[in-house]
C-alpha cells in the first residue's frame, strides 16, 4: 500500500528536471531532485536530498484514461491529461511524505495542475502554501 500524491495536468506542462527544480527552489523548499532524473523517461524511485537527508519517492506518469480513477473524475479533465503520481509506502516517516508533497505542489503550481492526495483534491489557491502548512503541523 502506498500514499499517492498526484498532479493532473497536460503532458506539455510537465517541466524538465531543471525547470521542476527551479519551481521547487522558488517555492522555498529545501529539496534537490536527483541530477540524473529524466522526467520524460523515468519510472520508479527518484532519489532526492531534503536538507541533509537522502530521501525520495516513486514516480510515474500515465495518461489519465489509463489510470484506475473513476470515469466521473476523469471527465473533469481534457482527454490528453496525464496523472503524475508521486508515492511513498504507507507508514513512511513524515519527512518522506513531505518530500513527495513538496515536489508535487511545486509541479501543480508551475503547471496549473490539480493536486490530489489519497482520496480527494487539494483545492486550494496555492498548493505550495498548503504543503508548507501541512509540514509545519
């Protein structure tokens, strides 16, 4: 079982690694994506550095219509929408969950995507601010 954090966006709005890193930096998060992370081709574990800790998340991009999300949710989006899924095992330390949430919120902010966690949308004006609040709680 895993905790899934998803960003629903158009495929042409998913940034390359360096652009995504710049979004993370602009959000003020102390996270460094792996320098070898190829956003377009990679699937699986993405190592990251958060402050002095080596930590990461699983990464996958799927066309939304190939996911297990119900049809009524899929109908909210354009047909070409993708689901960028960042996940960590259930029971992971908060720092590991935070790593996925920092990356996802920066992606949602930069791509204009909608962020989802576990069972619902995180519909807030700024997902980065929401994640900051979650981290500090």
